């Protein structure tokens, strides 16, 4: 299954992903984005949320959001 994840080492905290898909992305205490571990499986998302996650991934200026097969 494909999960969406944030590489926190790359994130610059711009807030694009949290604005686009706030049901999945939020900031951690250090001001970097993280994906909700209980809501990060793309196949389990409804179509709208899945599209928002993919939009967020494309909108990330540093390419910190990735899909991982697990
Ligand atoms: S869009 Fe990318 S750089 Fe911006 S907060 Fe999200 S993961 Fe971080």
C-alpha cells in the first residue's frame, strides 16, 4: 500500500501542504510538516483527499513529500 510521508529533514515549513490538505498534514513542534500516521494511506482516502495530497506533494517547493510503498 502507498503511504504519503514528509521528509522532515527537507521540509522548510512553508505551509503549502498544511493549507492544501489539512486533514493529513500538520506541523510538528519544530515547525516542520508531518503526515498523519493514521490517515496517510492513499488507497484509504476518498478521491478528494487523495487529490489534495497529490496536489500538496506537487506544490511542495523542496520535494519533501513522497509516496512510499509499504
Ligand atoms: S509543502 Fe513541503 S516544505 Fe512546505 S510545509 Fe509542506 S512539506 Fe514542508
